[in-house]
C-alpha cells in the first residue's frame, strides 16, 4: 500500500506515519528527514538544501522529485510506503507517477501547529519561529492546491488532527479498511 500524509508542519504526520507503517508492515519516508540528512553533508547539494531550509523555503520541484524518486527506488519501498511531506506542490503531485492508493490530510489550525512546533524544542536550525511561520505560509500557498488535486482524483481523506493520537490513527485505519 502506498499512502501519502499531508498536513502543515506540526500536524502529527510523522507520528501517524510511523504508526501506519508499523501496522501495514511498510517503510515510512519523511522528505523532511531526507532533506535534514542531506543538509548535514558537506557537499554543494547539502549546503544548498541547508540554506534553503534554514530560510524557511521549499526545495524546488525538480530537485525534490529527483531525490524522492531515488529514495523510492530502493528495495525497502518496493512493497509500499508511507510518504510524509511529499508532494508539497501541485507540480510535484502531477509529476509523481507512483500509484498512490490514499492521501490523508491531517488538519490542524495554524495556531495549534505553531504551538506544537514551539513545544517540540528540537533545536534544529530550521526551527526558528520565523522559519516555522514562513513554512506554514508556504503550506497554504503551495500545498493546499495538492489537497485539491487529490480530492479531484478521489484519493483524499480529511482527518481532524486536533484529537487524541489513537483516535486519529483509528480513523485512518478505518478509512484504509484495516482493523
């Protein structure tokens, strides 16, 4: 099964992604994690990604598609995956040809997302309040059209994300017809 999780940063995508992956026995892939790992590398690509993320901007579509496609070609993703943080733009969604089964939009308010992110306190360079606010703005500008795209395709499920983690997980499993 191939599942995409969409939501503003702090919506609980990684929590749900890991729970779903464990339940389904597939791998979980977070583009945020990939980019943070690449940003640690002392390479031109690593420096570029680090500077882009620290400024609160999105990695360009072509680069993101290339990196995600390379990861998904690995063996651990062949039987399915839970994908978090991709696609982030409508161009990425339209260009991604990987047979997505379901897309879950975990909805939380901007205030709730910012509160969760501030409490997270993971000391990442890209987690300044200014960068977080910028990414929330970018989510609305670039990712909301992705939600519309998958809604048009009949693959979108909207889930209220300001509830108990287990309630959210139960709803997702139910919508996937998995007990």
